[in-house]
C-alpha cells in the first residue's frame, strides 16, 4: 500500500453546509401565523409582543400582522445592562 494519497486528492476539501441564518422578514412586512422572522444562534434578538422563540432560538409569529423592531435595556445576571433588539408583531 502507498504511504501517501494518490495525486489529485485534497486534504482541505471539506466544508460545512450553510445554515441560512439571519432576518427573514424585515420591518413593515406582513406576517402570517407561524412565519419565521429571525433564525439565530443564541438570543441576539429577543421576542416581543406576539412573537415566540423556538428551541433553536428561532423567532416566529403567533399572530398575523406587521413586523416591527425596537430596542430595550436588558439586565444581565451580574447586574450590568445591555441594549437588546426586540422584534414584535402588531
């Protein structure tokens, strides 16, 4: 058996599949019940009125309406605060 691979093969040819994260419905767009608004890793954007978060932190609408974004101060466990984005459906 050969100790090296045959010519033409690459050791660096592997890559992961794309995860298609990000905002799916932007501000002012209309939404239906169950429509995915944001797909994210971690809770970068938090759920507001008429929006719920799935187990993979996906934000989806529970009521038909228009998407709106805002910001709020969120208190962390160590007492510090951060400004968080909030998505709502009106």
